[in-house]
C-alpha cells in the first residue's frame, strides 16, 4: 500500500479524498441508473451518464499520472 502512495506521490489523506470522490460519483451514477431502470421516464443527468462518467474517469486517471 505504501508503495502505491509513493508511486502516485500522494499522502494517505490525499489518496483517501481522491478515491472517496470517485467512489461517491460512481455511486451516485449507479443510483440514477437504478432509478432509471425502474422508472424509465426519469432521465439520467448528463453529468452521470455513461459517456460523462467515462470522460470523468479518464480525466481523473490522467490527473494521477501527471
């Protein structure tokens, strides 16, 4: 675990906040998809749809790489 943090040059707190934000956004997206599955007339907001989430994850991954 420590190697992972050193490789990414993050403190434990920075890593926690980063991972928590990503997990929270993915959970929110999942919730909207579940609601949409049950009630198809309720649209999924653009910021939580598949395209937007893929872009978000790509950007976050790039943030860690740089």
